[in-house]
C-alpha cells in the first residue's frame, strides 16, 4: 500500500543556503577601496600614480591588491605598453562600466541619509 501525500500537507525543507546575487556583487566589490577605484575610472583610463593621487590615504600595496582583484573579476583591464619605464594603464571593462548606476544610487542614498 502506498501513502499519497496531499499537496496541502507538504512542508518543503528549509534550504541551508540560498544563492544571493548581492553576495556575488560584494565578492567583486567588497574591498575597502574598490568603489573608489571604480569611481575614478568612470572618468577614463588612468595610470597607477594618477589613481593613487586621486584616492587619498590608499597605500600602494592596497591599491595594487585592489587593482589585481578587480582585474581578476573582469571589472577592469590592465594594459601594458613597452616603454622605458613600462607604462601601465587601467580602464573599466563593459562589466565595470555597468556599475555606474549602482554607484550613482549609492551617492544619492548617502546624500539623503548621511
């Protein structure tokens, strides 16, 4: 004899982990300096020294780490030119440019609430 469960009495299991796109976004942008680097690159391609001057208090080590992370996540691209000394430029990819709306909304929120 088979037991048939009624649909109304079925209780689904509580999932242990629900995939969250906010978590994925924070994985890409969660670093302390990431938004500031992205904000500066909205104005166009920049070199390391330019970024360091425009972002007060960022150490060279922290900036390097942030740039590598954002490049690894596909948010920016690093271009190396064979000059003496070597010229390295950073620019946002289309994925990085797509963050403009998010940054704008965060700016509005801060203006409203802080």
